[in-house]
C-alpha cells in the first residue's frame, strides 16, 4: 500500500517503526529525563507568540521540544515533496457520502473538532501520543485510563457518524 497519496513510496514495516519509537522513548526517558508528547510541543510553539502565563511556565525546560515539533512538520513536507508534491483535498471519503454540505461546513466541522481535541488533550493532561506511547511504556495507570477513554470516544464517534447519520 502506498504511503502518500498515489505515490509509489512504501511505508516502513510496522515492527521496525515500532521498535524505533520504543528506542526513542526509552532513550529520551533514561538519557535526558524527558517525556514524549506532541501536545507539549504545540504548547512550546505557542509560547513563542503568547505571553500568557500558561504558555510561559517551565519555558526553559521545553526548548528541546521546538526543534522536535518543527522536525515533525518538515518531515511531513519533505515526505510529500519526495512523493511528487503537496496536494490538498477536501475529499473526506465516506463522510462525504453521508454528510456532504460543502467546504464551508467541512471547515466548521474540522474547526470544532480541532477545538474539542485540544480541550480533551488538556483535560487528559496530554495527547494520544504522549499517553499511548510514553505513558503506557512507563506503566502509568492514568495513561491507561486515558488511552481507554480515547479509544472509547473514537469508537462512539464513529458509530454515531456512520450508523446514526447513515440511517
């Protein structure tokens, strides 16, 4: 299965990618005493533009996250360019077949979804990658509960959209 769009780039085998993530998480914890998570990287990015106390707390301890966060974005752009270019699309597959109200509706739907994800991330004390990868690797009970809640919410949302709206 191609990794990006219609490009002929094959993804890394899941076992190799999983092992690499495991080595990264363990190394980060034991060598640098740092935890892994994407939402905190977004906080670090916000701290560059906002002087709100929330974004300025522990500012010096998070400097390593900004290059990591920007590397994720640049890696995605580089991957897309290597696959033949960046192409945007409003196509949402099966969602469009059920609820196709145009681009404006999709933009509002995604904006509301983004705010809900951000709210849930802060409410849960971290994002899915932080809890699911790092927290579970450290046997944190709170991360187990959080991941189970993320999964339950995902299943419930999918069932709601594709069963209730589909009739």
